């Protein structure tokens, strides 16, 4: 793959609630429209642009502090997404993986995650990574715990050994990290993998993000020089 084409695009889908409020709509309508955008943009990047990995920050471990109504709706929405994404993305040969902790998730959600991952595990036309019940610091802590439990010799510990303990370690570093809604922070998203990411902050709420915006981000990325500290 050419250096000016990202292998992994990570997206923080921000602004669903603000999008809804600006239109006088219930907050939940913003999440529904955001889900539709995630479907369309993800399929476009993976299928049409042949990006090998696309990851979404779907639900943060901090999002549990939201109202019971909103959390309940988001859980129903992820069940719908896993079912519909599974059908269409599997047809396109896309692999689906879910990164995050499994605690606090219902049996229905866990079963849907397992089914999506198991059904698509052999697909080779790109990977859609959903960060769900995910925290970047927690991922690093969990990796450290795994290493301690395995009894690894600290003198032999290096970056390569450590990153094999991350959630789905086959998911590579993020080349291009996009956050919508004009906020300029990464909120713990893929902290390890984002170490050398090119950052783009888009002044548009996620439900308004389009394939044309995705193309503009790819064009901007193509003109950037990645130095990796050199």
C-alpha cells in the first residue's frame, strides 16, 4: 500500500446529541442518524476506498454515566448495528472485531458480538473494528495485567511483546485519526495505537459527515509528511 494511503483510519464519532438538539429533535434521533452515517462511511472506506482497517469509537467506558434511557437506547442500537453490519459487511467480505471490556454488557449484546466476530473471522476484504465499552487507558492496564499473569520476564519486555496483549492485537497502529464536531481531543481513543497518528478535527457533527468528507480527509492525509520522530 502506498505511503499516502492510510492502512488504518480511526474515527471518534462525536456530535450526535448536538446534531439532534440543533434540529429540535430528541437526543436519541441523533444517535440513530449517527448509526446510519457509520454504516455508509464505513462501507465506503472499506469497500470503495479499500482501506484495510476502519475503527469507530462506538461506546466509551465513561459513557455509562449517561441516563438509563440513553444507555438503553444505545444498547439496542448496537444490537441492530451488529446484526445489520454483519449481514452487509459479511457479504462484502469484511471482518468485524470488537475492542473493549465485556463486563456490564448484557447477554444479548455479548452474544451479538460473538456471532459477528465468529461469522466474519475468515473474511479478508478489510476489518471494521468497533471500540465498545472501551477505554484507552484500560486497554493498556489490561495488557499489563495479562503480561504480569503470564509471568513475563521484565528484562525481556519490549514494545512488540507488550502490544501483543492489546485487544485484538492484529489491529495495527492508527494512521489517520478523525474526530468530528469540532472538538480537538482524542478522549482516550486507542491511546497505544494513536502514538503517531495524523490527527484531523472536522467542524461537523458526525451525522452530517459524508463520503465526500471522507474523501477530503484522505486527500489531506496524502499531503502530509509523517516523520515518526525523525
